[in-house]
C-alpha cells in the first residue's frame, strides 16, 4: 500500500495510506436535478516566463482539454472568471483568446459555457459611469459574438466610481439593455477581492441585497440568475427566497455548497463554483444521485469534499486558484505545477500537504498513484524525503509506548 508523506505546519512529518479512486461513472444523459458550472482555470506553458507581471502564455491544448474533461462529466464550464486568474495574471489579450477558443470548443461538443464580462480591459484606474457602461458593453458584445453565455462580473471600476445604489442601478440598466440573451449577475465578496467593498452601494449585506434584487426585478426578462460569492450561506438563502421565479441562484459559496445545492423546503441553489473545477467527477456523481432522488448518496459523495474546498479557499481566499491548479497537476490534467503570474508560489508547502490529505480522504484524487508520485516529487524538490517521515512516525510510536 502506497503511503503519502504529509508535512505539518511545524515541519513535522507523518504518513497516510493512499486511498483508491472512487468508482464514479460519467453520466449517460444530461444532468437535470441541478444546473452546475465549474469555473475552470488556465494552464500556462511550463517553459514560459510565468513570473509576476508578465503576459500570460497559455498552453491551449492542456487548457482546452481540461474543459473537455469538465464537459465529459456533464457539467458546464464557467470561463474567464476569477478562477482563470482574471485580474491576477490573465491579461486582456489572453482573456479574449480564451473566450473565443472555449466558445468554439463548447460548440463542437454541445457543452454548456458561460464566460465573464467585465471592464478590466481598460487600464485606467478611474472611469466615469458612462465609461464603465461602454467598457462593459465592449466585452458583452465580444462575448455574445463568440457565442458564449454571459456572467456580468463585478467591476472594480464601478466599485471605485459609484456613489450609491442609484449609480449601480443606472449602470446595470444600460448594460442589460444591450444584452442579446439573459445573463447571470455576479456578486463577488471581499474575501475574493477586497477592492469590491460596498458593491451594490452598501457594505451592509441586507442593503446591498435590496439593490441587487431591485435590479433583477426591473430587468427580469434579461437576467437568468445571480451567482453569489459572499461565503455567507444565510445571505445567499435570504436572497434566493426573494428571487423571481425566472431567476436562478447559482451558489459561488465554496465553503457551504453541499447544503445550498441540496436546498430546503423553499428551494435550492444551482452551482457556479471554482471548487467544482477540482471536483468535477465528485460533483457529477453527486448530481447524478439527485437525479435518481437519492439524497443520502448525494450527501455521502459530496459532503467529504467540503473540508477540502474550505482548505483550498482558506484565507487569503483570493489565492484559492493555486489549490485548483495544484489539484489539476496532481490529477494529471497538466504536466507541471505552474501558473501565470507566478501564482503557483502563493501557498505554502504545509498548506498544499493538507490539500493532498483532504483530497485523498474525500475521493478527489482521480489517479491516486500518479498524485502520490507527483506530490512526493514536490516534497523531494523541497528537501523532504519519505525516510524522514518514516523515522518521525517511528519516533512518535516509540514515545507512545514508552509513555
């Protein structure tokens, strides 16, 4: 039995038995119980200048193959979102190419696809409200022309210039009036992006929710739903219960998604999650269980993954992308643990070790032997040898016997 060497925060070493991969099966029919999108990451060329501030050089074969992996499990892909390092290494030119390429690939297999629309191609720090509207519309039209669905992301430019709820209502009114098909709104919390404090006109969640719901009510025919990423399950449920029947709640809560997707007597959330990029087989198997009406199986499959997701998204939460790419590498979806902008260095080795431990415990290692070998290679590169773990375990055992 293969043993995983695990590294604790104090430098201590221990081992865990490598679990077998779960026997999940890909769906034979479209998933129906829930709509679920995995917010996919990008894979850079391993030999590129993947250092802070450099333009993104994408390995398109690996990046697009990962999207086909997600589609093969019956999930949709949410692309060019913050999981793809939007505003953290993925520049405007790479974002446009990602949208075009992903849209073409989605069309070739009939895969579900929505992509992020923002104002971030404009380099100026400060924009007027009219300029924010124009920037949003430029990306909106590009995305619709590519054939992708739209997620209207929270804009840093709008957060800087807006003076209150009325400014948000005005901007969204003008942008939504230009949309050719219903869009998904996105409320991104400060854990993911501190610059978005006070979005929708207030730092008080209840007041901001009122503005969001007013926008949705005013433009119900142009809004498919809203993705809430506040990491606040109660706030999400409160908004969900006030949505018009035409609008879906897409949970972006990577801490509490199991209960939110299951729902309650009033309703449920669908999913648009960065966590599902790392958990596509588990997420698919869980929703397949809901399709069969087997809630117990749903919980059994998905509940163990929530501690893993909480570790990946641990504070500072905006570095969660490192964990998503790390799991992609462990599972064989990319040849190197590299990220654009050097973000592969954003998490410590003990943090990654805990991800390995929880992925192993929750059935998130798709190819366990490969994952174990790759993890050990990273430990070895950093001077951690399995013999040290064995010695440490023996020493602890001896201490216990002697005591």
